[in-house]
């Protein structure tokens, strides 16, 4: 009887192992994808940021201070298939609203997009920066109080997508499919100071290579972003997590 039970348990264990291989967890690939990924070098660099359900991809030439392209939107995983819905695209506005389906191979430090034959290396996993996530500018602080716009999320949006070390901000219009501006690079957060190191910027190439230091704090869940604009002048902005606006 004991031998029979052991044999039955062995069969059940084997079935569980086979099931786990044939039906991979949906959660594991999603959690692994979160963070920043990179391919290429200074003259042709592509940075992909995945955070929450939002992604942003930028391609630029840091050496010559040239912006090449930016696109992004929302994403989800179904098994090993990455599905991305485009919200903005600097090169091809006709793709806005469409979905891209890619089979991916994902490990702890490598992301292979098979159909495009692109292999990205992990740059961070969503840490250590305190601002990881997708943020929408919702207004300004006036006399230390947030003054928010009536409808900051639609149709014209200004959004920052941040991993643990990288940031990408974009201004675009989902109704007209118009791409407006973008910028990004690396960032740090320490002792109430948020520092941006700019690697691409559509407005002024002269800003590329600069480091800008701002004050940052969290007020009722909003990000208070204070300091000097890269183009000059003071700012005291209010940014809200996109997920809050989408509720």
C-alpha cells in the first residue's frame, strides 16, 4: 500500500511539473520586464522603459546631440507575447491607436524581441529612484497648494515615464495623434533632490549633456517638482500618477 501511494505521489508531482512548463505564469514575465533596457551605443542608443502598464522608447545620438525617435503607450504580457498599444509615435502617427504583437524571450538581464531581432540589456529593475512610474502633469503649486487643471489627462498629455534610473518625458495629443516634444536621460533622487542628466531633448540640443537639479517632495500622493526650467524660468509643477487619473 505504501509503495502504491509513493508511486501515485510521484505521478502527481510529474504532472504538476509538466503543467508549470506548458503553462508559464503570466505574472513572472510581467514583473521581469519592469525597469529600463538598453541597446546600442552613444551614437545610436535605444532606451526602453517599462513601468506599470506604460512603456516609453527613445532612440537618439548622444554624441551628436541628435534626437531620432520616440514612441510608446500601454503594454501587457500574454504568456510570452508582448502586446503594446501605441499612444504616440514621433515618426509614424498612423500607428497611434494600433497594437504591436511581439514574441519575447526574457531573462533577468536580457530582453530579446524575436520578430525584430533586438536584444536589450537590463539597466535597472525599477530601483533605486523614488519616482518610478508614469506621471501626468496636472497643474502647478501656488502658495504651497496644488492648482490642478480640469482635465489634464485627455486629449493633450504631458507625461513622464521613469524607471529606477531612467526618465522619458513626452508631450503628445491622443486625439490628433500629434507628437509634440520629448526629452530624457538618467536621474537620481537623494535628500529631497531630483537630478536629471539629459541625453536627448527635442527642444534644444544645447541641453543635452547638462545636469539639472530640482527639489522634489510628495504631497497627498502628488509629486511636487520645483526648480529652474532647462530653457530658463522658475517652475513649481504638480505631477499625478497616471493610474490615479485612470481610476
